[in-house]
C-alpha cells in the first residue's frame, strides 16, 4: 500500500516556486532536472532532502522568464512522453 503524496507550497513568487513534497520517489526530480537543464529560462531547479529519515523533499525552481509552474508542467509532460516511448519500445523488443 502506497502512502499518498502531499505537496505544500513553501514560497511562491513571480519567478520562484519552492515546494515541500512528501512521499515521492526522488528520481522524479532527477528526471525533471534533466529536461530543465537545457532550458535557458530556468536559472535553478533542484531539490534537497528535508531529513534522511523522512520521505520529505524541498524542490525549488527559479526562472528568468515565464513561470516556474509552466516549466514544471512542461518537464512532467516530457517525462510522460519519455515513459510512453520507453514502454512502447520495450513492448516491441521483449516477447511475452
């Protein structure tokens, strides 16, 4: 049984978004950063572990133009596309 994810806004500004996210696999942050690292309007994107014994993380994104939410949504959409392509490739290469 999985524990429900919780998201709390710690700080929100025109070009900054700081979230506390609980019960999430941190690999998602690596995937998001991978898609944002070549985006010239993203100044900072990263996360930190709140405490090694907790499953809480603080994710921060700061942008030059646009909104942090816009770039997070775009990164998540790219991740979903990557996962779909991987699934299709896996299904075509691995026999049942």
